[in-house]
């Protein structure tokens, strides 16, 4: 692989872009309904960097600050076409009503479009999502047949909607924990053999990811399950020249962690304990009530502090950190989660202090703009000839994927700098390092 020369030649953004989502639940219907409301001028895209962000170009005294949308040739929200799969037959209007995130009044304004988006039958295996009993499932048997059926769905969706381009974003339930060190994940050859022999280790989300890549559709994983995050599929994405990204949308409590922890670390404030607990009552909460699905989420959530704080480098500050994460299913709250954090910090001479965060959060409201940005940036990446893991999109993920010989960057502000510099590089603008040494010297 050769490094991309700046500026990069980017193919045209004209025409429609398909956004395919396995899982038409709370997050995806909130995203679709939001995008339709924005199209109709009934709402605004708060939380979306692609729609509301600006980016500084050149030196500060040049006063060049442009909107992201004007700077890079992204697909327009008006040009998005939505589709997906679910294990329940509800159309997007019914699913959005059941998810209970958005007001019925808003949903009714866009009811005809929402109702017209009906799921395709899912590839599902209850062994991977123990709490759900799907009723709208493909009858094909075996991994290869499931892949062929999904590929057929993708081709059909593109043909019916007259699309040249599509992206896929996993918005399905969190699957039970899979050990990524199992040999079937290590190389494409071993993985293909496991597909041929219908290995019971291969989860449905992996079959969707494989199908997307083989159909030339870039893929992002919004959940913490493996899906596309293992060497065999990295290899496939490079071979097929398809961008992939993941994993687990960075919303709620982990978003707060990746904002707060880098601040403590920067000021060398010690942390002895970080206890995080949540109550939530949506379908995601119900799925996470199963210990095996929770384990997948727990691994994704726990890695964050370890990586940001580097206790091995700073044993005195973070060596004894006790980090605990709990999620409790509590139906009365629906999608309106509450997350509490108790942070035991220590300052000068080891004196202890405490910080309490009580985040009355709406998970899907925070996740929906991430789906939009990922769809637009993945499409941009593909048109710019970028492929394999898109680490510059780490900004959006709790467990950022990166090359196996690197460690992930969790700090939200480092992630943002990387994202912005990637856009500058694509467009042939100077990378901003914030060095500004010339400020201290008079010009000759
Ligand atoms: N809401 C957030 O802020 C947030 C943040 C990070 C990650 N996530 C992850 O995003 C995913 C979606 O979250 P949600 O709140 O929309 O959950 P949800 O339960 O409302 O929606 C998930 C949907 O996926 C469907 N599904 C399950 N297995 C499927 C399969 N094999 N094929 C097709 N559909 C399938 C379910 O029927 C359900 O409708 C979850 O994995 C969740 O952990 C959500």
C-alpha cells in the first residue's frame, strides 16, 4: 500500500447514496427519522460534525474557517436512501414508535416516508443474541447461503433505488462475546475454511460485514461485537479495497470518559477509582441483561481508561485504579438512560477528591448523528480510494479499530485532530500542528 498523495483525487459525490443498516431499532430509526426531518426542514442536525462542524485552514491570521460540508465533497443528506434488515417485521415508523425515542408528533410528520422503509429478512442466530426471539428471518441454511442471500439483498436494494454507491452500518443488537484470538479470525484462508464448514463461532454480524465488503460496500460497526474487527476481514477489506471502521458508537458515559480522563491525565491528576453504573430500559438494555452480551460491552467500555491513562507509565497516578462498569436493565426509563460516575481522584501531596457525574442521557439521540457522519465519511473514504481500517474515524467509536501492531487512540481531542488533519490532507491543505513557533520570532 502506498501513502495517499495530497491532495487526493476524489470521485464525484453526485447521485444517491444508499445507507444499509442491519438492525432497524432505536438508533437506526432515530437516525432515519432525523435525516428525513432535516430533509423536510423540520429539524436541525445537532451533534453532527459533518453538518454543523467547521474546520480551520491555514494559519490563524488567515481567518479561513469553512464548514466541513463546503470543504469536502460529501454526499448530501437529501441524497441518502435508507434500507436495512431486522428480525422483526415492523416498518421504520412502527419500529420508531416502539423504540420510544422520538415524539409521535414528529414521527407523524414524516410517516409516509418512514412507513415505506420496511426491513429485509435478517440473518440471525439466537445463540448470539439470547434475549431476542426473531420472527422475520431468512430460511436459508449455512454461512455461504446466508452470505449469498445478503449479497442478493444488497444488489436488489441498489438496483431498485438506482444507486451506484452504498455503505453499511451495523446497528443490530450486541452479540455475545467472541474471543478474537481464535485461529479462525487470524487469516482470510482460515476464515474462509471456517465459513465453508459452517463454524458455529461465526456470528451473523460477521456474515453481514463479509457480504458488504464483497459487494463493494464500505462497512462500519456500531456495536462492540467483533463483526469486522479481526485480521481476516482486515485482509479482505484491503484485497477488495473497501474502507471499514469500528467499533461501538461512542455515546453517553464513554463519551464523557474520553472527555474527562484526558483532562485529568494532562494535568497529572491521579485517579484511584472510577465506578460507572447505568440504568436503561430499551431493547439494547434488555439484550445487555444477558451476561454474555454484557461481556462484549464491558470489554469495549473497560479498555478506554487503561489506554488513556497508561498506568504502566504512571504507576503512582493510575497504578491502583479500580475501574468498574455496570449496566442494569430498568424498563421504566426506556431509551432515556441514566449513567452515574463516581471518580475518586487525588491531587497535590496525594489529597483525595471526588467527582460525581450524573448524566441523564438519551442514547439514541447521541448515536444518530454518529451514524450520519459515518455514512458520509465512509463514502468519502471510498471515493478517495482509501481502504482497510479507517482509523481517522476513531472519533466516533468506544473501541477504535487500528492495525494489530498499533494501540488505539481514545482521547477525543486527539481523535478530532486526526480526523480534521485527514480532511486537510485529502484536500491538499497544510496539516495543523498547533506548533506556532513563528509567533515567538520576528520575521527577517
Ligand atoms: N444507543 C446508543 O447510544 C449506542 C451506543 C453504542 C452502541 N450501540 C449499539 O448499537 C446497537 C443498536 O442499538 P439500539 O439501541 O438501536 O438497539 P435496538 O435493540 O433498539 O436495535 C437493535 C435491532 O437489531 C435487531 N437485530 C438483532 N440481531 C439482528 C440481526 N442478526 N440482523 C438484523 N437485525 C438484528 C433487533 O431486532 C433490534 O431491532 C446495539 O448493539 C448497541 O449496543 C448503541
